[in-house]
C-alpha cells in the first residue's frame, strides 16, 4: 500500500482513508540540571528540578 505522508501524525493511503500513526517519542533535556527524558509531547517542566525542558530532536536556533 502506498502512503502519502501529510504530517508526522496523519497519513492518507492511496484509497483516501485517513490513518493515524503515533508520532515517535522525542528526547528532552532540562536546561537547569541536564536531566534527559523521552516523551510523546513537550513536558511542562523537569521531573527532577522543575526546570524548563528543551526538545533535542529539533534543530535549535
């Protein structure tokens, strides 16, 4: 089956049916203490020190 990928989470197969594909987990690092974790979505704060989490899976400016 051929697929047309529209985004990381939506795929339309060639028959026109929408299929949900779970996004891969991303790696985040705390900017305060360096703690790393993986999650499907951006954590609000570090589970160790409550610092801000940075997504390491995306290029940084």
